[in-house]
C-alpha cells in the first residue's frame, strides 16, 4: 500500500512539474507574440511617417535604410536581399501603404 502511495506521489510531483513547464512555455510564447506585434506596429508607424514626409520622393530602399541601418551593406549601400522577398513583412507593409496613400509602388 505504501509503495503505491509513493508511486502516486512521484507521479503527482511529475505532473505538477510538467504543468509548470507548460505554463511557463505558454507565457514565453505569449511574450514573443506580444513583442512581435509591437515590432510590427513600430514598422507600420515608421512606414506611414516616412511616406507622409516623402510624398513624392520616397523609396522603399531609403525607408529600409532609415528603418534598419544595420541591414545596409557599408561598402555599397545596398540593403539586405531578404527585404526584397515577396512575402517579407516590410515589403507587404510598404506596398499596402503605398497603395492606400496613392504612392507609386517600387
């Protein structure tokens, strides 16, 4: 009888550990989603501001250079090729705001 109670306690302790781990993982995921949403909001805000400040001469490349100077090659001033991928967040955001604000898309 005592062996069975000990085994049940070991199992209960293990299940409590697993539940705690799951809760902590869910909290980490929630924080990551929140951080990603805040980053996207910042990118949206930056894009809108840039397009309003450059109604006739704004360019995607210049916006990326201002938004992410760390992704500009110092030797040739080219932006990271990942910003040109069709489903890149920045490109989608840029094209949608250009369309809404009447700017020419790149």
